C-alpha cells in the first residue's frame, strides 16, 4: 500500500474528499514516526498540499492557513531526512 500512496499524483489526490485525505494523512504520519524516509515525507507533503488546495477547504482560510503551515513543517522534516539529520525527540501525531 505504501508504494501505491507514493505513486499518487497531485491530480489523483485532488479527486479525493478531504476526510479521505485526512485519514490517509494520519496513517502516513504514523508510518513516518516508525519508518522515516524521504519518499514517505514527500507523500505526506503531497497529501497536505491536496488538502489546502481542495475547493471545499479554500472556503475556510484559517484551516487552509493551518495546512499551509503544516506543509512547511513537513518540508523541513523531508529536508532533514534527505540530509540524514534526525531529531532526537520523537514526533507525535
């Protein structure tokens, strides 16, 4: 299933309902806690981006802003994963 999620394009994600995206996002974050990888972090970022670009969520600027900040946080985590830097403190979802 991980490979399937990693292969989803932004177009594929755009067709999903926000609740489905949020559910998948939660699963991905839990998986990242145990198995840090760049591919997994990038998949998390794609799901967050799909959420803040979703037409239903564009109507709620506070929620959209929160997802944008969340994506920024995950871009930092992905960059740390790429460089091999790991935080000593665990990330909890």
